[in-house]
C-alpha cells in the first residue's frame, strides 16, 4: 500500500511541476545527458531514459523473479489453479487492445494498441488494501496472479512488437551472456560478482541491439534459481523497486503539460479515446467475460467466498494501468505529438477505474462476501 501512496504523490508532484511556472526546470532536469562508453558499446541518453531503460530494468528484474516464483511454487504451478487468472488476464489484455484498435486502425496512433493492456500491481493492490474486508483474501490472490500474468504479457508485447531496428551482433552478444549464465549455473558456480558482470553485459548488449533494455531485466529475473536465492533477491530489491524506482519513473514520465494543444495533433483524440475506453471499459469487460467463460466451461472456478459482483469490481480495478501503460507509451510514441494525449488518458482512466472498482466492491452486500 505504501508503494501505491508514494506513486500517487510522485505523479501529483510531476503533474504540478510540469504545469507550474518552474516547468522549464522539470524538462531541463530530465533532459540532462548521461554518457557511458565501454569499447564499441555506448550509452548516450538523457536522464529520463536512464530511468526508463536503466532503473526500470531492475523493476522488470523483480517482475521476472515474481513470475519465476509463481511458476515454481505459486498459483501458476498447477494448471487448474492458474487457469482462471491466466484466462482472465488474457481477456483483460485482448479486449482493451481491440477497443484501442477500433478507434485507431489505420490512423497515426495505431502503434499504441499495447498501451491499455497493462495492470499496475502497486496501484491495484493499494486500492484493494484500502477496501479491507470488502475483498476476500482468495480474490486478492486472484488479482495479484492476474496482474503478474498481465506483466508477463506486457514483457512479451514490448519484446516482440516494440523493438526498434534490431542489430543482430549486439543481440548475439546478449544471447551469449544469457547462455554463459545458464552454463555457469549448471556447473555449480555460485560466485555472485560473475553473474553481476554478465548481467550488466546482457543489459548493455540488449540496449545496443534495439530491443528495449528492460527485457534483459525480466530475462535475468527468470534465470535466477527459485528458492532461497530468488526469495532473498526479491525481498531485497522489491522495496527499492516499489518505493524508489517506480516513483522515480512516475516523476520522470507523469509530468504532462495539460494544455489545449495536447489534442491538436491529428489522431490525438482517437488515441485518448482508445486508451481511456480500453482501460476503463476494456479491462472490466475483458477480465469479467473471460472469467465467466472459464467458469461456465469448467476450466476454472470462482475464488472461494467470491461473488460475480466482486469479480466485476476487481476487473474494474485491473483497469489501473499506470506504470506499465506509461512505459509502453514511451516505447510506442516516444516524444511525438501523440504522447501527451496517451499519458493524459492513462492518468484519467486509471483514476476512473480505481473509483469505479472501489465503489463496486464497497457496495457489495454482506451476503456476497
């Protein structure tokens, strides 16, 4: 819950700063150039991209650890238990993407179909925590598992559909680094500095390859052995990711200028509508419908003590797409004229989804609980 509160504060500060008389300082800060050269490899980006491609790799590393733990010892370990949240997550990704495409097919914003697919774990779980006993523990676990599967889907979407022009020499170096890690693990090597150096090489080579560098973080997280080591790394890095890295990301990316010409570019209103409706309507509809199909066909069953009204409420909360949606916006649109409308839509839609979902869950009668 604390991570969600800090994330909200960072977002409000970014918005206020970017629309204040001191807004030039905001842009100047995040436009500061950072350079790093190692042989033929080089990193020459502004401070915003250091956060987006460097620090956020740590965030995706933690997501990789969480996915690995769920696959080995969590809800994703057994198909019968995993079926319902997995199917719900797939529905919650497909319907928003289709709704966005319906507004933007053939238009300038068509590339942004991945923006409304994501669920923000920190925000969503913070809303659920505020509701206390209104949400049964099995339903909380359902939402958490759904969000983790959702993040895994986002990683695949970014890697496959939002890669730039791929440079295969650098990609081969990244792959060689991954193979080296696997081989050293098989040989019983446990000396941490070796894996740290190889991890840095994999990240740097991935950045150079044209594939978003955060994918390296997710892959490296999946390579960590499940068990004590993975748990220690997760417990050590998770607070830093939630309380420091994600708020820094929000501070760097949520500072959108709220001005009339944000929607002046051709296609801007279509992007706004696609993202907003995708998150608010698409998520609720996709998660609810996919859950209904899974239950009706016998593939899965509702979490214990849960009603359909509560499923719809949680599905609405899943429309809080903040962190990963902002991230995909940066990857899909960069610093183009369509970026502001997409970011404004994410901020508005995430707030609306949180309010609608919380209202539905809070209004659920006692017999439903």
